[in-house]
C-alpha cells in the first residue's frame, strides 16, 4: 500500500477548540473547524426526500444517463448534515475522479436532537424498521432512478454514522457490497443510552456474540461482507477498542455465513501489517485480514495521535483531521481491491426451523433457476447430495442443510435449519384464555393512548414506527406440571398497511405496577425479550410457537403477560394489525399448554 499524500483545502477564518455536551449520545468530537464550505467537485448535487428524511445525491462530473455507476452511501455524524459531510470527506471530488455516485442521507433533529443516527435504539437495529428501512428505501429509489453497477453499492459513515453503517450491513446484506466505518462501533454495541455511553468509552459487548447476532439479523439473505475500519489512537469520544471489536464482530459474522460457526473462514489476527507515514502528517498502521482463500477481506487503519475525526478530510467540513491518511480514498481502494461479488442465488426454507407437532412439510425455494442440494443427517451437502424436487416431510428431530447452484455454476453458502418434532398427547392440552380486563394496547407516548379490549401493534403512519404495542394477560397459576409445548393463538380482527413481523416479549408477572394496562407497559423491562417472532398473518388466526427457553418465564404461581411489537417500514400511511382481546370469548387470545406426564 502506498503512502497517501493529503493537503488542506479551503480557506479558514477561525480554528476553535471546543468541548460539547450534546446530551443523549451527541458528544462527537473535540475539534471543530468553523470555515466557509468549498469543494473541488465539479458534478451536480440533487436534493430529495424519502421515508421522512432528506438526502443529497451527488452525480459526478460529466455524468451520463447511459452509463452505469457504483454507489457510495455516506452517513454523517452527530450535528452534521450532508453538505458538511460531503465537504469534509472530499468524497464528491473522489467521485469525479473514480466515476461513482454518492448518496448522503440526512438525519433530522426531530428524530434525534443532535441529528445522530439512533444506532443505540432497538427500533433502529433491524431490517424493515426505523432508520435502516428509511436508508435502504433511499438506496432502492436511487437504484430505480439511475443505472447502478452490479455488486458495487457501499455504505460508510463517521461515528454515529459509522455505527449505522454496520447496522446497514447486518440488516441489508443483499443491498450492500462493502462497509466502511470511521470511529464507529460493532453491531448492537448498545440498546440503551446508558449502554451507548459505556460502549463509546470502553467498548461494547462480546464481539463474538454480536457477530452471531449480526448473522441472525441477516436472515436468509446472509452474505459475507468486506469491512474497513479507520480510527485514531487519541479518540476520547469513541474508544479505538471499538474498531478492534468491529473487526472481530465481522470476522465472526462472516464465519457464520461461510461455515455455520464462529470460526473457520477468517479471524481477527492480521495477516499483514504495514507502518506508514503521511508526508508532513501522521503515522498510521494498516492491518490486513485474509480469508482462507488468501483474499483480503477486512482492513483496519489505526492513525497515531488522531482524535474523533474523518482521517485525511478537508477543513472545509467538520470533524476532520487533514494530517491523517485519506480515509475516503482508502475505503474506495479497499472496496475495489476486494473485487466484484457475484450475484449469488438465495434459497429459503418455508417454514423455517422450529418446534412443530407430529410433522412438518418444508419447501426449499430458490430466487431464480437453480439446482438445490440438501441433506437431513447433519452432514454438509455437496453436488453429490440429494437434489430437491418436491416438498420434504420431516417427522422427527432433523437438521436440514441445503444450498443452491445457479445455471452459471455459482453456488450460495450452505444454509442450516433445525426442526424439532414433538409428540403431543391430546389429553394433556390446557387452553388458557386471556383476561379481558387486562388485554389491550399501549402507545409509545401518552398522546398515542392506551386501551382495553383490542390488542394492537404497529405504527400510526406519518413516518413513525413502533407506536403501539399489544399486551396479553393470562392467569397461569393453575399450571402444575412441567411444560412440554406452548403456543399463543391470536384471532385477527383488522389490519392496515404492511406489518412485516411480530416480536413477542414475556413477563413472569406483570409489566407495570399492576396487571391493568398502564403507560409504562410500553417500555417496561420483560423477563425475556424477542422470545418468538411471527411473519405469517394469513388465515383466521395466527399461532406463535414459544421456545423451550421461555417456559421458565411462564408463572405457575400467578400471572404471565406477553407484549407484541410489530416491525413495520416508516411511511406516510399507518401500518398495524389488530387482534381480538378477551372480551369476545370465542375469539379471545389463548395460551395453549401441553404438559409433560
């Protein structure tokens, strides 16, 4: 790797050293440059809105509608906007040189008072939800409006934007082909503000665990992703240990994609290390990480003495350090070096693995013409394994492994689904109807209301998400035998818009101070969160199987409550689903328990 010469661009009036206390998570940097914004870029900037957020789109100099272009998505840091971030990173000038389009989504102060991307809130850490959905929607809009090169869509960001770029990779691996992180954090480094400050100052949770969570967030779209992280040793806002964790997290995630386990394809021990120096600027070290094929797949750049800033940026923007190596150029070079990722076939199992009664019929569905191979004995399938030609009937505990190979000979990674089959004796079944006076819903804010009866989950539209959460209350004190199998049955009442999935939390006891519906029920800490998810809302009712790990939270000496949270995509119109509460006896929510003899 060559040394990178950087230069200061633009005229500056005043250099101010300031410390901001921005509340929430807004402390972003200690050096702020107040300067008129200038740029060497000669292309065109287009402004637009999508998903309730504004954006700027930069079309390079001499742009032609007849050509295809790579797309770089740039997520700014706290207190910044698209104009500042474009000027500070010099990405537009690089786009002119390298011939790509740049998308700058903008956070607004209504979503976060310091315009930080909310990387530390669970509402913004999943596919189809919150800010990831809004950003993905922008990318999809650009892909529909312009000719974007195959397998050349990248996302990068600074600080809060860096944290969100990691989330975008985990939640939309089918949309992005590389991730760039400047002074950011691993996937789900925090899920509360308190945890966010802890992660920023001393690192997040175990990156091996977070790597598995990121893999799980990818779902059936899981793909390996190349990652580059850039950090300063004197960053006292986001501790540089976070970049170490980013590398380890993504090594783990990529391993799960390739091998189904946390190891085996790439690790966080560098295969090549190079110490470099920006002439007249800072020293820095580049760490390269290769996969088992010997190919560069991850890179970490540590800049000596740099604070919380975009390395090698221009003083025409904010939060930059012109003395560091040019992070924009390094990220682009890295993405080009890791090369084109082929458009790989994706196969899904329907239904997915889980616990089923007696037997289950599974279909393997490829998203294009392909041959699908599978095994049922836990061994890894090859092209010599059984070819899928018809639905598979599974009537005993089975590990299903499968993959597809398209007509050009390109194969996807092996997928794994675990099916557990239970033999349930009908006489053991106990059906508990919910308590009508304690069923209902609660809104995020008092103005969103709360009520008994109808159980509702979803959003109220106007680009909100997760406005309403449903509450189910059951008297489980008469259960005396160990639980063998449990599920919830809900009868549908009404729906509007699109609900992608329902997530279930459980509380051994009650969510608030009493079993009645209370405002605090919305965010009260559960005994276990996200114990089960439902994505199928067809038919008169839905059934949600509860995992064995949740049985300890079913209160056999009192009441048990469940909370329903819907995953929706922010938009103008409302997206919600309603179920009958306990007030209508024939359609009351049911907790169906089968006990062990």
